[in-house]
C-alpha cells in the first residue's frame, strides 16, 4: 500500500528549532522539503559525513559533510516574538494566513 505525502505547515526559508534527536535545541533555516518521505533538510543541522566520488579533474573527491534530512515531527517553527510554537491559521478577507499559536503574530 502506497503512503501518501502529507501537507506541511512549514515552508522553505522558515526558521525552525529541532525538538528531538542529536541536534536538539539547534535552530536553522529550511533548505529543502522532501514531501514524499515527510523529511526536511535544515541548514547547519544533522550534519553527516558522505564519501563523494571525484567527477572530473577540478572536482575534489573524498569525505564531505552535508546536511541530512530530519523527520518533520522533530521540528517546530520559531516565532520571532515567543520562540518555538505551533502554527495556527487565520482567515482574513478570503486570505489564509499562518499565525503563531502563542501570541497570534503572523508567521
């Protein structure tokens, strides 16, 4: 049975905080969202070493450090006013806007 991709409340370039795992407490920007796997790549978090093959004369092969994807359930959006929070929605004049659940400020 094929799993369906979830709709994310988080978007690219959002600032998020990691709430579980080895990088718990770290904050960073969302670089990429992998909807089919429910995973998100966060800038500067979940760094892993990967062996890269040399592609041409100028390219350097060897071991490089890259950001690995983190499961979306281990992330929380960060509100500029009150820190990590959940996302709510407000409908104003036919427009749906994301808001902070704690202070009500637009995200």
